[in-house]
């Protein structure tokens, strides 16, 4: 059970989904994560598969887990990405100050991602940010 949570947390860190930790506090994020785990439980195989290849190893459980995280961080509201909340969640990354223009460009490119439902929209947003990881998170 501990490994499952460690892998989920690792996966979220890799894709920048724990950005609200500093902004909203570690305890609050733990509560958000716990609530999303209750609402959208994932098994370890889903987490591992998604972490290895998020473009091809994704299912509705994972997409809705992402949707839950984004909604509880106020990034996704009624199917629309809140640009201010998304930028705020990205400000904690060291690259934000040195790559501010690139981060804002990535947000501009990604905030319009939409799917037929909120789970799909969250997944599309996450994948767009992943595709801009070098700009957003400073990953080369």
C-alpha cells in the first residue's frame, strides 16, 4: 500500500501535478490527494503503466484521478482551465523565474485543451504540459 502511494506521488511530481504543495501547504495537498484516491482509486498496475507511457497507457480511472487533482487545486472549473490558478501552481518551479516567458507561452498553448468531459480535459492539459516540460519545469 505504501509503495502504491509513493508511486502515485512520484508520478504526480514528474508531471507537475503537485504544484500546489507550497502554495496551499503540504497538509492540504495530502488531503486533496487522499480525497482523490477515495473518489478515483487506482491500482499499482495503472500507476506504473501510466508512468511508463502516459500517451498509450491511460484509462478513465487515471484521467478522472487527474481531473480530481486539478479541480481540487482550482485549476479546472466547469471544464475550463483557470489560467491564473494554473500559473500560480507553476510558480513554485525554479524555472518559472528564469523561463517566465516560456512558461506563460506553454500555459497559453495548453489552457485551451478540451475533451468531451472533465476527465479527458484534465488528461489533455496534463499531456500538453508534459509536452512543454522543458519550458515549464526546466527539464531538458
